[in-house]
């Protein structure tokens, strides 16, 4: 637990300053009122940028929670600062005490600020207290909600809440050297995610005319193990049956995906498929699998667009050479995160 003052945001103590409840209670009792403005937006920005770091005692396995207590209304804007906090995985709880006096309401900068800040506007993240004397009544309900990790919606980010299945073309036209380049591309993408059995999980399928499950979602639960598994994938060589590979991935990978995970398929191919891709692609879309199609060299653009989730411009990519694959890593990650963050919060 740590404490930030809102007026001129600064850390009183961070998450690792006090290691027992007695010392923590003493430190809280020593905090003095400083006065000043209710710079809630600045305070939330400060927390997002500075507070939840490993150096300050943050644990990657624990949800990040901020409880904001504000008397009246903020004197600055909170919406943008709160959006960045949510996208960083921070769960904001708002306790509003009393409200703006009648003659002060004309100065309110951002009406309905609490709903603009929290992860869900279903009442779970917000408490309104009529007066400071009633603040103690929020204690038990707040503790119960903070501990309800399944409902902490902002703990889920684009980087820690997916099951990602790589479907990799191992056909003869790829060649051994280019295949290693594809695996490096897969590695570079995987490095961007937070990997564990409760965060993002990764699986991989290689295909030619046939299909081979290289490893499933539940086989490895740490980033080093996943990266080593990718490195060990052996080049197969053969034909190109992309449609069958998509069906295989749906059955062998995504059928075992967790219900609360986003399902992402990232398919890499260097040629036109010998079989139909339209029906398997439609099956993937209907099952809620978000499909990214990456084509190299002789891949058919129209086929990539059929495989890719709509809109195809955000989910299909073409590069003329294998050595240029690495350039698309930032854009693919950005598109994955933009799509995740554009989902309705409420």
C-alpha cells in the first residue's frame, strides 16, 4: 500500500516502504493536510507514470488498484488521465464526498467525472458519501470489491489477457533460412506480451499439407520457456494447405482457450493455399477468433484479406521479403492494443 496526495502530486510512501500494518498505520497518522487544489487528473497521471513500478515494490502477480478520495469535484480534467491509467492495467475506485456547493457548480470543469474515470459505470467502482461522517460505512464494501479480482476489469490489458495461436507456414517454398526468420518474427511479437498461465498464453501450429501442434496454450507458462520452445521448432517442408491449418488450429489450440481470454490467431504464409480458406476463416471469425494474416513474397493479397478479421486493412499485412517481417511487429502490437482499448468499457 502507498499514499499519494492530490493537490501537488507526490508520493508520501510507496508500496514497499512499510512492511507491516503497525508501521503503515503510524505513517498514515503522520500525514498532515496541505490544502490546495483537487488536481485529480494530475494525481492519476502521476500514479500511472511513477507509482506502479517494480522499483517501488509493485508485484506483477497482483492487480493494481487506486482508490481516489475527492471532496466536491476535481479542479482539473480526469478523463484522459484515467483512460491512460486503465490502459496501463490500473483499477480506479472513486470515493466522492459531499459535492460542489450551489454557488460553485458553475466552475465544475468535468461533470460526471467519476463515470469517465472508472473501468465500469455499473456502480462497482464508485462510492458517493453524503458527508465525511459517513465515510467509515464504505470501508467494508470497498475492501470486498478490491479483493474481488475477477471483477477488476482494468487488470486486463491488451498485453496480458489473450490466448495467442501462431499458425506458421512450413512449406518447401519458405526454406530453412527464411523459416528461422519467421521464428524470429514470432519471437519478437511474443516478447511484447506478459506471459504466464494467468496472463497471455501462447501456442503454435506448423503446417504444410499436414499440420503439427508444436506446443499448446497450457504447455509453457513463462516467457523464457515460450521463447525457447519457439527457437526449437523444426522446419518441416511440404505443400501449403492453409485452410486445413486454420481448422486444425481451431480444434487443437483455440478449443482449449480460456473463456475469459481474447483469442488471437496470427497466421504467417508465403504462398497461395492449395485448399479453400474461406470456410475455415469464416469458422474462426464465428468462434470469436481475431485473425491476423501476414503474407510474404508469393502470398495472395486477396486470400490474406479473406483470412483476416474485418476490417482487413487492420488485420492483414504483406511484405515482399522475409527479412522485412520485423518491421511489422510494432504495427501489429499497436493494432492489437488499439482494438482491445476501443472495446466498450461499460
